[in-house]
C-alpha cells in the first residue's frame, strides 16, 4: 500500500515538474535570454515549454513585449536588440499569432531605454547578416 502511495505521488509530481521547464531561448543572445527569462517566468505562459508556444502566448501582450524591449534596450547592445526584435517577430509569425509590438516599435522602445544608443536596422536576409552603421 505504501508503494502505491509513493508511486501515485511521483506520478503527480513528475508531469508538473516537466511542465515547469523553461523554453529553449538559445537562438537569442545571452543578454536577451536573461530579459526573456525574467518576463517569461512572471507571465501566464509558464506552462509552455517550447519557444514557439511561449511566443504564441506572449506575442499578443504588448505590456510584456514593451518590458522585454525596455530590458533588451537598456541592458544589451544595438546588435542584440536588433536581432531580438527580428527573431521575436519571426517567432510570433511562426506561432500564427500577431505580434503586438512589431520590430520597428520594439526598437523604438529599446532605443528609449538605451538613451538613444540603439536604432532599428532591418535585416536583409538573416540576423547574422545585419550591418550596423
């Protein structure tokens, strides 16, 4: 009987622990990852475990997106802010959810947070081929 009680306990704990796993944000720069993790953990999206699912949950929330842009703009350099804006938008599109804060608006918020040290430069083909002036 004790064995069954212990087994039942673990069968209820393990799925809950697995659902609390953070999504893979490795596509973002390390500074942007820190910002995303802060706002992910305080969002209603913590049941989501994939980056696309998290984006699908966060993309419509303009307040969280502005907070992420403020964090990235104030903490990360211009290259990382640009890459974050573009990748975030692409992921929102891939999840089938409209991005409440498109890249140009994301960068406007990031620029304000950086004191004017960040400006939006659209990527021509991929984030790795961006050229900053």
